[in-house]
C-alpha cells in the first residue's frame, strides 16, 4: 500500500514537472518540429536550382510513343506481324501469340522547339521551348502498382517513403502553415498502387503527403464539427498536447512529438487552406487560360491549385491523373476514342501551368515533371481478338517531360530505335530521374538517408546517378 502511494507521489511530481517546464523533452521535441530549429534539415547541402517541385503523374502509363516519338518505319509496318527478334525473351502483361505492329493513328505538328509531336496537344506544342523531352526513360517493372512504387518510393513493393516524403524530410516546407507535401487526384480514380504512393513509410508520419481536393471540402476532416469553435479547438489541442508531452517523456517515442506537430499543423491549416485553395479569387483571364471551373474536380483545377501552392511555399506537389491505361479493349481505353479525350483534358492546363509559372517568375525555381510509370508497346495488344487499337505495357523505353528548376530548355535527350521498341542512345533509369530531381533541389541523393531496421535507406537505394545532360 505504501509502495503504491510512493509511486503515485513520484508520478504526480513528475507530471507537475513536465507540465510546468518549458524545457521538458516533449516541449523540446515540439519546439524543434514546429519552430524549425534544425537548420541542417531545412537548408539544402548545396545551392538548389529548384525550391519546389510539381510532379504530374499520368497514372496508367500514357502512350508517349504516340505523343512525342514519331516513327515513320513503325507506320510503314502497321498491321504486319511483329519481327521475331522483338519477341525473343519478351514478357508481356496481356499480349498473346504473335502480335501485329501498330502505327500512329493521329497526325503530327511542329512544336515550338522544332520537334514533331502529336496534333492532339496543340497548346503544349507551343510551350515546348521551355521543356526538356526525355525519350530514353526505362524501368524494371511492367505492372502498374510495382512500377509506381519504384517510380515514387524507389522499390517495387510498398512500405518505403515516397519521393515527396523524402523531400519533406530533407527540406521541410517554406510555409509553416501548409504541409511540405501535398497530393491531388483527378480522372476519377486513385492510382493502381493507391495512397501508399504518398505514404511516409518508415519516416516520421509528419512527412506523409496531405491530400487536397479541388471540389468540396479541400482537406477531409479539417473543419471543426458543428458547435465546436476555434477557441474551443485551441483549448482541447493544448490539453491533448500536454498529455502527449507526458507520454513522450515517459516512453521516448519520437512519433509522439510527430503527433503533436501534426495536430498543430492541422490547426494552422484550418486558417491557411481555405485561402490557398480559393481559385475563385483568380481573374477570369487565369480561368480562361487554364480552362478551370471552380468547384469542379478536374486536372485543370489541380494545375491551378498547384501553382497557388508552390507560390505559398509548398515544397512538393504531386498530381495524379488517371485514365491513361490505353490497352484497346473497348472505346473506354483505346487510341481512337479514349486517348483523344485524355489529351483534351490535360493539353490546355498543362500548357497554362508553364505559361503562368513563367510570367510570375516562378518557373526558374519550380521544377515540373510529367510522365507515367512505363511505356507502351509498338505492337497492337488485340486482347481476346479486340478490334480496338491499344498498346500493352512496355518497361524498356518511354518519354517524360521536365521543365523549369534548372533543367535545359527545349532539349531532346535520348533516342529509341526505328520502331520505338528499345533505347539506342542515353538510357535513363527511374533511379537516375530521382537522383536528378533531388540534386536540382540541393540534395545529394546518396546522403539523404534514414536508418531503419539496422541500416540506412535512401530513395535511390539500389543505384542511380545525377544525369547532368538534363541540367541547364
């Protein structure tokens, strides 16, 4: 009995100390997280070319062979059986038997940097002088979810931190009232790999991507419930923080300090987010430029929101747009119907984002990346005898776009063979892309590490090198 009473007295004294001391372990942890004391984390190791990143992922893998890589030889062999040498040791996701070659089904126009590109992208074509086209990307994966995990987390299986989380961990946010890593989704569905693509993995959960929406409540569960005002929210948050500080000091769990920081950020976001996402405040000229409709969930709205967020210091904005899995099994996924409708959805807002960033002086220090998770075959898939035109998954080569933030302007990097089947010049792996993005943001990809399960991990955990031919 006396022993229990003594324990209770000790605990009471301990709680009084923790509750009253501004130098308690919990307070110190929260101070570091909320006030940004750790200069080594917030300042890049070397001068960055880009302060912010807008990464636009076309989920499902767009047919970039039909967009940016014209192949007259492929057109000449349209409808003929695929050469045997292209079939040797080849693995396909859906093609069976001996497929036929599939030429381009849409016309070509001359872009502002002199290249030929698909006529379905007339607005983007006018902006290509500011864009670097990479024609020689390749990956190790040919199914959607593993390829997306590899692209954004550096490994084909879930559990690793995403690229935006690594950026948040390494650099933080320039605006303490908004998250460092924001995600937006358009096209009607989540990516194949789901919300794991913006997970913080084994990093503190403070670095997880926060999903914003361009229609309805901008951030789910952020608003106070009915009858619960901001003053009451502040009082309850203070009480919760006191309890969390006690828990952190007792157990030494660093995730407790993260919870405190997340709760404080959510409180600040209640005031900052409504203004940040208010695209109705933009001029009619801006809405005409992007093709935006306030209150509607769309890629156009997300592009405009991305500009508003990087303007306010959000470090990494990730746009996922679905509907790009052009297999040709029906009018809903073919090159003649679906592909043109997808092109129309993104052409104007993508070009507008480039124009808007440039005229606001933001393009020089904002890096734009556009692309999918792998390429598409030069053969027609013809799954189950389908008469629609479409292409199967193809990891060996695909194109991506990069602009602003220290990359070359109007350049074309790499090349594929005359059929668009294999890379013949300057192959660039997914890990190389990751290393280059980090480098442009002032981070050495080999030194941005986090110790987990007894060893240090990094985004480019297997290999990867900065591709200087991409840099201005």
